[in-house]
């Protein structure tokens, strides 16, 4: 019985709170800073060159094998990235590719409007992925600092929150 009363209290509380309706797509919600959208390639801010060194680690760790890279010989006689393909229809947006990258060349962008009428529309090339990533920060660096307290704020579901609140006071 007590549980039902408690539940109804929540309903009553919400009933009188102001309603917020956003007219999507004219209005768009700001995504959380650590939101994981389409994987994107990052570039050096000084030279504009892609940071990717074509090591292939991201493709190896990807659980759905949706990353492909084509390596070509470089002018210096070494190897460099020729093309980088993401088949987004298979992507889980898990972020493993960006976590494993040794040079932070791939990150998760905030792009989420990815619907397409054909399969070709789900395939992204190096140039397209760079347009999303470019000079963006890595997604796990976002959300740190006083302006982004959502990552370490006291959570109302945290069983220790009362202890933490007392420590804070
Ligand atoms: S986010 Fe996950 S599924 Fe998507 S490309 Fe990266 S590793 Fe693969
Ligand atoms: S994005 Fe990173 S992990 Fe993937 S091939 Fe390039 S350098 Fe290697």
C-alpha cells in the first residue's frame, strides 16, 4: 500500500510540472558531451592531415567488422592511409574503435541523423568521416570539468548519495 502511495506521489508531482515540447526537427536538443554518434576521423589542427596511421587496430577490435582501411605506399617509402570506409548500417556505436586507437585518430561524433533510403547512403568514406571529426575532441575527454558535472554529479540512484552529500556539506 505504501508503495502505491509513493508511486502516486511521483505522478502528482509530475502532473503540475511545466511541460516542455520541442518541435523536432526545427528544434534540436543539445546532446550530452559524451554522446556516441557516428564514428569520425580527426585531423591535425595545424596541418589538416588525418591523424590515422593506418595501423588497423580499430578494424580488428570492431565487433561488427564495419571498418575497412586501404593502405597505400607513401612518398617516403613507408605506408599511409589511402581510404577509410565505415559501413554505418552495421555500427553499434560502442566506441571501442576510438578507445583502442593509439593516436586518437578516431572519435565518436554527435551525428545521429543517419537514415538513408539506400545502402550506399550508409557507407562513409575518409573525407566524409573527416568532415564530422576534423578537430573535434575525443569523446571520452568531453564532459570533464566544472561545466560538465553530469559525469560525476551525485546520482539520485546512488545508494551512497546521502554519505556523499554529508561529506560535501
Ligand atoms: S563504434 Fe563500435 S561498432 Fe561502430 S565502428 Fe567503432 S568499434 Fe565498430
Ligand atoms: S583510426 Fe586509429 S586505430 Fe584505426 S587504423 Fe587509424 S590509427 Fe589505427
